[in-house]
C-alpha cells in the first residue's frame, strides 16, 4: 500500500483543505501531493508541507488515495473520464474521493466508470465554506461503500469536524444540495427579516436578540445577520467578503431544482430562492458572500 495522497484542485476551498491534510501528514502517516492547473494555487500548499506536482501524471504517481475538488459536474467528468485523465493515469485500485458539489446523476455516472476500471470511489462534498475549510471544521457528506469511507475517514477528519455516511454512491451529493437549498432559503428569509424590521424602525440589535433566541432562530440568523454590529462571524463585518459566494449558492440551488424536477417533486420555495439569487448574481453581487442577497432585497445595491 502506498502512503501518498494526491489532492487535485487547490482553489478557494481545496487549498485550505489540502493545507490541513499536509499539516497533519506525519500523524496520518501520509505524504500529501497537490496539483492545480494554476501553479500559483498549488504553491499555496507548499508551506504547509505538501509536495507540489507539475502535472496530473506526477500528482497521481503511486497515490492510493486521490481527492478531487473542482467547480462543477462537467469538470469532474473531464478530469476523471477524458483521455489522459485520472482514470487513465491513477495507480491501479486507487480510492478516489470527490469533494466537488455536483448533481447526483453525474456523481453516480463517474463512480460507475471508476469502478468499471477497477477503482474505488466515494462522493464527499462538504459544508462549512471557506472558514470551515480553513479551520478544519467542515462537515463531509459521504456517498459510497462503508469500507471505502473508513479507509479515508482519518484524512476526512483531518479536514473536518463531522463525517456523515449518507448512503450509496451519489447520496453525499443528494444531502449536500438539499442542505444548501435550506441554507439559501433561510438566508433570504433572514435578509427579508432585517429589511422589514429596518423599514418599521426596529433597532436591528433588538431584532437580533429576538430572532437569535426565539422560534425564528436559524444558523444564518445567528452567525450571518446582514447588518453590521450584530455578530463577529458575519460576512457583513468584512464588507461581504465571501465564505460562500452568491454565484455558488445559485449553482447549488439550481442543482436542487434540477433534482426536484427529475423526480417530479414540487419545490416552490427552492425555485423562488433560485430566482432571487439569479437576480442578485445579475446585479453584480456574484462574488460577494451569499448573505449579501440582503443588498438586493433591501434596495441597497449601491451601498
């Protein structure tokens, strides 16, 4: 058995995840090797102790565990299934762990292709955003065989605070998109709450005291109120610098709507949330934190 873990995709989420793995490599008995199409992105992990590969072939050389973290379903398919991709170059029998957030059908398709080639594969998307990745407090939602999960559990726990086995292949992605639909809806509700309260002349500190301790309590309302001076963890305190962008929230809400349509399940609030985030995206808020949807709702786009 090899002691090499390959990590492909060191963007805003992947880089801090790989850095946490690298910092704990000795305790894990692993060597962490990273690769990204942007050499600058991969180099961010060197100071944490990761080896930096200059090609896909180099990062996969001898690795028995391969993490992937890329933007969307088509990227996952291309990375794994295209000629010269992971399934062509990975070590025989390697365990592939995809932490990208993608649609269930693609996750299952790629896992089937991997297994047909003699690989093992689980989907393991995450919740917690960039702060969770940086602080190793992510929640991993895992779809796949129990034995494969247990093989990489120590590495998942090096990057996160909770690992949930959601069922067979694709069910990690199912849990992720359902969870993020709730998050998106709740974020809009919190934004509307403060916009209405402000319009009625209610002190936002008093409103926060109520909704953070009463029946309206949500994680978004407690940790991410869109008004300054209420919570030190809120993105508004850093001018909506993102933990999880509006563009990504829109992507996940659309994944949830596609899944609902596929199974014939009505999702009126999810559909409306996707429309609201599409408006926010189109209004120039795409790269701000998802809680910046408040700027759209409260009519404060220029503030």
